């Protein structure tokens, strides 16, 4: 079961973090770019290969200390077929290193289209002669459930069939999320609270050995008060927490999404890890040639930051 595998990874590494792989060309050090451009020239293929080399170096630097990666599909799709090929290669390489993989695509549709999205990321696509193809081979996928049940059930069915997971948008980290998600319903609940109730309901009967469901939620670290409310609603859902670091969320903010057992959430950092070698904290210590060492150092610092915050939370609960 996806969630049990993820929790086992978190426990083994004592680290509730996920490495976001949202690569922009400007993040990549020059010596990595030169390798790809010397082989492929100034082409979209060279650009895509640059991203792949960057990702591989990152994964090599952190696979033994971070339990999970989260590539954001948009950063690959913008390079067309070359980019989506790199997305798959990145996923397969991460899995070969024992990492769990959550693809952040926030898919949202109904009926057969939702089934097609679910198949692409969480299932097997039928091809010629009765054979099938695992298109992206993700362990889990982020989805937008604001179309209602018929936009969610196809993904849940695929999770059940293939031991995969989904993370449903509940309270997102962007500043304007309140325009919709904080609207008050007739019964006094806010929209995001109602969505949390739905996630809790969708997860029933799908609880793993650790007491958590593979039907999880996305709750931004930039909304710690709301996260505390959501945690009370989501009895058995794991929470994916974006917004830590560059977006302004602190470790104590992120800790609001955890249960007192130290489980229940996993915290994402993307830019603050990928660009650690450029940060004020590490740029005097690590050159661009050692960007991967800077990423590892920042990942270890984040691990300590989060574990200290969780210890404070446990003491105060």
C-alpha cells in the first residue's frame, strides 16, 4: 500500500520531508548545462537533457536522507515530448534509489477523461496485442477535487487497483486561496473544511497498517491555523504540506499538519533545496560545482528544523 511504503521510508530516514523537483533552466549550474549542450547543441533536447542530469545529481545527493520526491509536471511539460520523457526518466531513477514518488499535476476532470489521467499516472495503459504500458509510474498524484465525486472516484479506483495514492487539494498555500476555499457555507463551515470532510470520507475502508489512508490532502504551510482545524477533521489522511521555505512557511507552521505521533504529514521544499548553492546560507561554503553538496546540507538542515518543530509540538500538545 502506497501510504505504508511512504511511512516506512519516513521512519527509516527519520525525515518527514519531500524533495520537490520543479527545475527551471536558470537553477542549473553552468557545468551541467555544458555537458548537455556539448552533446546535443542548443536545442530543446539539450535543454531537457540538462534538466535530467540536474535531477540525477540531486537524487544522488539526497536519496539516503529524504524519503520522497515530488516532481511538478508543468516544469517538464513545457519542453514538450522531450520534457515528459525526462519526467518519466526522473521518476524511474528515483524509484531505483528506493524513493517514493508523488507527481504534482493537480489533475481535474470527470468521466472517461479522469480515468485517462488516472491511468496515465497511476495505472497501465493498454497498447497493441493486449499488452500495457506504465506511462509515468508514479506512486501518487495530486488532484483537484473541486468538480466533485465524479472527478475523484476514477482516481480512487486506480489507487485501489494498483496500491497507489492521491493527495487532494484542500487548503492551498497561494495567497488568493481564500477567494474560494474560505467561503462560508450555509451550515457555517468553510469550503476547505467541507473538502477535508470529503477526503476523510473517501479514505474510509482504505486504511493501512499504520492507521493512515492512501487518500491524502494538500494543506499549505502558510496557513497553520487552518491546518490545525483540518488536522482535527482528517483523522486518517496523510497531509502533503507545500509552502515551507521560499514561500514563507516555517517548520512550526508545517508542524500544524502533523499528529501527536509525529506522523500524518510530509513537508515539501523545492526551490530552497534545488537552489541552496545560491542561498545566503550556503553560497559562501559551496560553489556551483558543488551544488549537490549544498542541496544535501540544506536537506539535513531542513530535517533537523522539522524534527525540532515536531518535538516542540509534542511537548505542547
